């Protein structure tokens, strides 16, 4: 047998081994999804009350996630303290894959605004997968003489301290995003914190405040009424469900501050369990129908690997900690 023939045989055998390995891996993943992992339902904690943006998205996702996992999934609302109560519940749960947390940006802003948290965000919580990004909406009362992000920035610059803005609360991503804009542009405006987006928008529509920063989900529902004007969204690009609405970056280059929503597990959860759930989330989000349902709520489906989510969380914690420290923002 010649050297060339031996080389061809070795190459063919190598390809065959790779094919067998890939086939066996897919077989194991298929078996994991096909069979329930336990008789107990998975508890998906949401850190806000029923009917809020995160809750709506969680309930849209749950039926398909249950199918992908091969076991029931139930939503458990644990509202309060910007999601820190929910995160503490997760950290205290058994690391067996039976309890998960559908978190939002509150998890990455909390370390920068609380003197002490009831959990350790570094070891008490394990990243699993990103699910979606939800832009913030910068809305004004119709009486405000601005129709674009650039016009709004110019108006605020020309009238320091004249305008106030409402947000869902002190230390929220919405509040910190306004501080980021103030830092980048030098504008001055007064923050009025509310207990959620709904009361802030109520006062905006009623003319009690001229500007509000809320989730896109909350604001876009009112956009067609003429009672408020959505000036811009904080996403990097315009969203297909509201193509006529500009991004704030169109008036403030490089600005981006989306509210990411992601799945977390208790610290100490095994790598195999996290990989199984991550794969199930990926399968869940591949549904075109689900993607359209999310987009109708202003949310953009955006899955990530566990490793990428861990990097993103660490980066965002440091980013918003810096903004909170510079603006002397502390939770009250």
C-alpha cells in the first residue's frame, strides 16, 4: 500500500469519526429534550407584577420553553426592589435546574445603587442565556416643541433645568440612561421618579410632566393616540414594529441603552444543566411566531451563549456602576 493510499484511508477514517461524534451528540441532545427531566414543573421567577413588560414576555415564552425542556414551566411573580427580591429568591434556591429567573437590567444596575444586596451577583447567580432586548422609549407631551432626538437634545440644551422627566424609579436603567445622556451632552433636567412606567405615562399624558423615559412596550401602546409623542428609542437600530420611530442614536451618536432580558440559574448549577437549559431557550426563540409576538411588544429576540451572557453582565454592571457613582445615585 502506497503512502498516498494510507493518507487517504486515514483522512476518510478521521471524517467518519467526526460524523459519528456529531451524530451521537445530537442524539443525546434529542433524548434530553424528548424526555422530562423531572415530574416537578420548572419555576420561572419574574421580578415584577403580572401584566408588566417582563411578565408579558415570560408568559409568551413559557409554552414553547416547556415543550423544549420536556416539563411544565410556571411563572412565579416576585415583585419589589427593582428585581432584587426575585434575585434573592433565585440565589436561595436549589441549583437543580428547577428554579430559574427571567431577569432584566435591574440585575446589572442593582450592584451600583445598593449598599448591600441580599445575594452575591458573582457567585450566587449563574448566567444561562440572553432572551431579548427591549428598547427604552423617550416620549414627550404633545406640547413639547421637539419631534426628533436631535431637536429634543437641542431644546434641553437651550433650556437648562426647565424640563423634568419621569422614570419608573430611582436607579432604574431609565434613570441611569438619562444620566448617561446628561453626561454626554451637558444638558440639565430634573428627575421625577415614579413607581413604575404606568403612573409616569399617566402624568405625561395628563401634562403634569413634559418628558418620560419608559420601556418601548409601555410607550408604543399610546403612540397612536396622539396623547404623547415617542421621540426616540434607545436601540441601536429602528425596530420593524415601529419603523417610523427614530433611535436616540440618530440625534446622539453612539448612544445605546437597551433593557436586556435573560435567564439566570442559582449559583452552583452544573454546567450540564445550564447547557441543557441554554439549548432549550435557543430552540424556544427560534420560533418565528414567538419572535413576531415579542416584536409586537417592542422586544427583539436575541439569544446568546452562556459565556457571552456572562461577559455582557459583567460589562454592564461596571458600566452602570460608574454612571451611578458619578451621579451619586443610591437606592432609596
